């Protein structure tokens, strides 16, 4: 059997990879992809803890299902914002969107 | 930990997940990045099956790979951003590399190894042989004592996201 | 691991498909003659001529259709576990799902009135 900490290890590594993508990329769509990776890391953690700690209560799986809903809503609205920015400023590089930074 | 087929499959899916993640954040062409993201999400689906959550694995393939990844690819095509291939990282990329690595070390040494790591009391924890089916998940969603209200609020969130996306993305003319 | 054993055929199928694709690609790369010409490397060989590069900007209609698809996709995913337990819980579950769908119908009618469902 694979012990619990190995799942947590993989999830932590995936979270940090996603965080690096969010911190370092310039393209807004790439930043959104990094956020998706971080959400997936959280999902691995939720399901792993559910499996090893409280398999009788379904809260871990239910939380993971709601993370799916939030991820879908976030992707839909976030990408719509990116498309709107592209239409107005002809760029999806986040450094170019600095109207509020004087 | 003994090396049986279970741990080998775990190793394969972990490598798929992390390799896809690395490809996502490092690829120049955003279409390639989206394909790497699909690979990574598929690895996560495999981990869900190893954790006895087959319904979540199915949702992962249906919703994440079948819908969210496609949405991201559409957004890449709509913004024509893959033609700008110079300078994919911003000025602070080296600092963010250090911060991400430090975060990983912190999570590992500060939380995972001392509390759930090998040698601690939690390391002997075994996953139960209990199989949670889709029936249990359905009962959790619609049973009055469990998750009814979040279930309805999820629908409200989806409606808000739909209206928001239409308002923001629609052409004026 | 009961779930793990159940998914063994899918794992076998996965391994088989990867091995097959790799094998066929490697064999054709090793033994097939490779003499490219302009006509052979065209995107649709002996088909229609491409009218422009594939990287041009797509109209935003595609995105709106994709957004509507993803949100109703999630809705159906939530209906599946409900449908499995519907007989156990009866009227209460039915009322719940009616509320769930009624809230989503508001968004659906909004999309309809705003013309997001029409192509032109």
C-alpha cells in the first residue's frame, strides 16, 4: 500500500509547480493554467485525506466535487475577462494591463 | 513500503502528473502547454482511481479534460497569444522559482514529514477497504442532513458564472 | 483494493494503446521511405486547399458556446449521483433537483434572450 504522505508529497509538488506558473508567467492564459494545477493539487489532498482518515463521511469527495464546480466557474469567467482585455488592449501579457498602476 | 503493482502504478501516475505540470509551466507555445495540462489532469484522474474515487476520476476526465482544457485552448486561439513566443517569463521569474522551491520545502519539512511522514504515528494509517460508491455520494448530495445547501448554491454559482461570462465576453456590436 | 482491481482492464487497454501507437510510429519511421514534396506535406493531402493559416483569430461565438457547454456539463455531472439515489429518497430529492434546475434555467433564459445561443 502507498502511504498517505506520498500522496501529500505529489500534491505539494504539483501545487508548487502551479504556483511557480502563476508567479512567473507573463501570459494571462498561462497563469490560469497554473491556477488549474494548484486546484488539482488541492483535490488530490482532499481525496487522499478522505480515503485515509474519514472514509465513512463523504465530505472529502463532496468538497472535491465542489472544487470542480468552482474551477469551471473560475475558468469560464476568468477566460472571458482575458478575452475582454485582449479585445480592448490587444494584449494578454499581464504587465501591459497597468491602467490602475500609476 | 513494499513494491507491488499498486505502488508501481502510483509511481507512473505521479510522474505523469508532475511531468505534465512541469511541461505546462515551461512550454513556450501555449497550445503545447494546454496539451501538457491535459496530460497532468489525466494523471490526477489516475490518482483518484488509486484512491478508490472512481466517480471523481470520471468527472475529472469529463469536466476537466473534456471541458475546461478545451475552453483554455479556445481562449488561446481567440487571443492569438501563441504567436508571441518571446519572453514567456516576467522579470521576477528567478525569485518566483526560489519562492516556489521554498514553499515546497516548507510544506515537506514543516508539515508532511513530521506529521504524516514515515516513522510517525500517522504513517501506519491504512486506507479502509470500504468502497464508497456513487450511491453514497448521491446520498451525501441530496440527504437533508448533509450537503443540500451547498448543492443548491453550486447551481447559483454556475448561473452567476454563465451570466458573467456572457456579459463580459460578448461582442458589443 | 476493489476499485483498483475493477479498473485493471482499462489499465491494460491504456498500456496496449500506448504500445500500439508507439510501435506503429516507430516501424513506419524506420522502414517507410520519406520523400516529402509540397503536395504531400499539405494539411489535407489531395483534399481541399487551406484558405489561410490555422493560427488566425477565432470569432468569440465559439467561446460563448464552449462556456454554455461547460456549465451544463457540470449540471449533468451533478444529476448523475442524484439519479442513482432518486428511488431511495423520493419526493424530497425531486424537489431539490427542481430547485437546482430552476436556478440554472434563469441563466439559460438569460443566455437565450441575449442571443448567445444563436450563431448569427
